[in-house]
C-alpha cells in the first residue's frame, strides 16, 4: 500500500490518485473503517459536490 489508510485524515485537502475519481481534489469530510477493514472517505469538492472513495486511492494535496 503506497498511500496507506493513514495517508489522509478528516479536514485534509486531498487529491484522488487512483480509481474512478482520479484527478479530483477536495477536503476529506468523513473517514470510516468498514467491517471488512477498508478505509473509505467522503470528499467535498470546492463546488460542494461530494463523493466517496477508498482512502488508499487518495493522497494529501501537496504531499
């Protein structure tokens, strides 16, 4: 896991680097650990649009 589950936390500005939402940026609003052990996050973009993705697919912006 190059990015890891701890790569982003609530309130961090992040960029999605893998997956369906690749290239999108925003602020992490909701970090959750699922029953299966996968961390998911909700990201709010500047225009207010929200989307969910796996935390391992995101990296802190500017990192």
